[in-house]
């Protein structure tokens, strides 16, 4: 059960990592790194940038932070939403490596949190937080790495650059990095892991439509047979994969038609939409329930819950909400896009509640949740300049 903030890393963030660019500390709110993990939630127009093929590493530019899901552009004019209640939760800011930005992407049942942290050099490394401390997980010999998910056995998956600047799907087992050796692509990223499976994406061409979704079981790799422009963003213990196919390139004039799907044992099932043209799948739990986003028939960007047979809209006063993950108890977490605030749905039939902010924070994104209800994500600060910090809500 996880979410993937899928090639999400946000177009800019993940793109910079794959291209070998090192991010620098952002200087204003508009420079805030776009979230990573979720291909999920893409906007119809403009489309997310195509991930460039690995090249030589340019000087540091923008900071990638594997966190929340970007809110859609081009949605109808928002009206002022009704006040949303705040959940009775505490929030703890996690430590950093060099006092700079951090972002949390996943937490397992033992409370081990993984994500990424910015170094003084401006580059980013995958990290793990255990018992209040932070550990740098290193790279394949390149400048950047990023941890996307951790399973119940402690295996961590993500992506790392090698010495040439190429980005590879990787796993960290007992603190040691392993190249997963995926074939057929110019770069690859592992987004989630459960049991003996790893899922993610690789690119066969230097374009967004060149993405292919993969599932790896042990040493066996399978490309999921769905239309191009695909990503596998989450997998549960039973081996059911959730993802999205049909991502198009920026300059493709055809109407968007990307669709959420689930896949298991070679069988693909599209999840449909809330009445609009497109949908994305972000997370799946061990009951096979899926959460994500979809456009409605009347042009509203909404969060959905799919119960295995039907998709329904999650109740909220939020504008442009995203549903990012769901645990086995039915707790759904996501982000209010208009105000950029992390929120929860205590169960799929309940209305949303905001998660509290630490003192002086101005925004937040909820990225993942474990079965004990522990939530991880990122909060924003503006002083002394924009920076993000990984947090845990309990």
C-alpha cells in the first residue's frame, strides 16, 4: 500500500534530477520545488514536462523535493471555500542534513520515514529517519538520489544518478544501494515496493509519452501492457499495481485522455473517471482500494476513492484537492490545491479536515500514510528564504 507521487516529482523537480541538475535553495515561494511522487495528479493543459534524458550535470538550479502533488492549472475560477475543520493531530518537523530543505515520501509500519534532503552543495540525497536521527543513504556514484518508498521489511526504493549522470531505479537493503538494472530505458525510477515487488517507470524516448510502466518481481521484470505514457505508481502486498497511462507530450495537440488503472497478473482494468475526460491513480491499499484525482463532467478537479467496483468523489470544501494515499483503515490523505494545505479524510464517506501547521509554516502537503495512521509530508517556510521541511503528523 503506498502512493506515488509518480513521475511526479513534479515535472521540474524530477526532470532536473534525471537530467543531472542539482537544485539550489529557492529564494521565494514561487521557486518552491514541485512534488515528486505522483504522476498522479497531472493537469490537462499544460501537461507536465517530459523528463529529459540524462546528460552532463549543469550547475545547481532548482530544488527537487519528492513531496506532494501539484495542483491543476486551468481549472474553473475558484470561489472562497467554506472553512475546513482542523484535525486533532500533532506535527513534528524532522531533522535535516545541512540545515536545508528536506521532504518525506513514505513511512512504514515501524515508523521509519524515507525521503530526500538537500546538501550544502545544493544536490539532494536519499535519506532515512529512524529514532529521531537522519541518515544519508548515498548514491550510485552520482550527485543526486531520491528515496520514494519503504516496505515493511525496511527495503527502500527510489532513483539515483551514477557517475555519468544517468538515473537508475535503485533499492537500498540494509543501508547498501543496489542498481536494479532495469533494461530498455534511458532512465528509470522505482516508485513503490511491497512483498518481493517493485514498480515504477522507465523512458524509452526523451519524451513524456515515452514512459513505460514496469513491475519487477524478484529478478523478473515485466513492462505493463498499457498505452504509452504510462507509470506504475503504487503496489500492494497482493501484487495489484495502480498507475496511469496515456500521458502526452507538451506539444501534442490531441485532447488529454490519461486514465487511472489497476493491473494484476497481466490483466489491466481502467478505473474510469468522475465524468470528465481524465483520471490519475495515486495510491492503493491492501484491500485493493485506490485513491487519486479526476475531472468531473462539469469541469471540476476532484479527489476520488475507488472501492474495487466504482469511483466516487471525496467530500471536501477544498478547491482542486488531491487524494494521495489510503491506508487499510480507510484513512485518506491529500492536499488542498488552492491553499496548498495538507488534509485528511478520516474515512471515504467523511468530509475533509486540514492537518495542523508547525509554527511559522505557510503551506503543507501530505504524501503518505501507514496503517497506524502516521502521516508524512512536507511543510513550507518563507524565512529567511523559501525552504521545505519534512514532517510527521500523528
